[in-house]
């Protein structure tokens, strides 16, 4: 399911020689490793890193503690924050170096659908529509997948206190929502990565293989699953 934001292209001029993507988005459920991979990619491309500053959301810890009671203010804070980031990106130099983000604007709607009840979602939709967000279209979206057990282990390892309140049922909802969203995603080239089969942050060989795949992916839908390739060999 794609969401009705206006899209603005950051595409290269036709005469540019390199085919590597200029605007890369790394996405996936909580704990899958989006930010760590985005940081490493930005370093490799000598590009600009665009992070979702979730720690700035004053309602987030309250949401994890009390659930529905803080869902709407937490969601609206993220909506305004992401809208501002997209506007800044759209107005910046279109031909600047590679940019790597650890979020896609569509995730805001995805989380709203999971977190809000029908009345809250209706109000959220009205506010979002009024914002008329004009979001740049990525040259590549990297969608990281991992089983819920792996997500829970990674969340525990990174030790962010309020994230320890995230339970399995909520992560399962998010993982299912991401899977449904990217099943029909076609607005940009998509690379689906089995993030449970590789360690691109701790294993240099894994990272280099993934980096080469990302650098060479310029269109269509692709899958990166080295474990499956080894099993078939």
C-alpha cells in the first residue's frame, strides 16, 4: 500500500556519469539496524546522513509505557518532524553528494495505522492532508527484514531504556505492517535484505557485499539473501 504524499524527484541530470543512487533510504521495523547501516553507508559514499531524531519526541517514552494514551501526540510529533525534514531536503541542493536517510516518509502513515484508533486516525489524516508534504522520491529504498526474535534481541542489546517496554505482540504488528507495505511498493527501486542472515556492521565482508549490491541497484525489485545463496551452492 502506497500513501498519498506528493513526490518530488531528486534525480540526477542525464549526463551524470555515475549510476550509484543519490538518495538512499534504509527502512524496516524497530531494532532491525536501520540507523547503523545508514551511518555506514553515508560514510562509504562520503555523503550526508539524515537521521530520524526519535529521542527528541517527548511523548515516545510515555507511549511505550501507556500505549494508546500517548499514541496520538507521539504520532503527530513525528509527523511534523518528518515533514520539516522532507521540506529541508527538498529545498536543499539537488546535486549535492549522496544522501542516506534512516527513514522513509511513508513510515509515518504505517505507524499511524498500527498505533491509532479510528477516531485518532481520522484526525491524523486530516492534519496530514493539510500539511501537503512534498517528499523527494528515493533513488533506492533498502528494506531490512528480520524475525521478531532477532529484533527483540537487538533491542535488548542496544539498551535504550524505554525500548525495553516494547513487547513481542507490538513488534509482530509492525513487522507485518512493513511486510504488507513493501509487498506492493513500486514508487522507487527496492532492495529487500535478509538482515538476520548478515551482520553488515560487525562483519566487514558482509558489509562490502551489501554495499556493492546497493551501489549497483538502480531499478526494479531485488533481494539480498547471501545465506540462501550459500545453501543452494
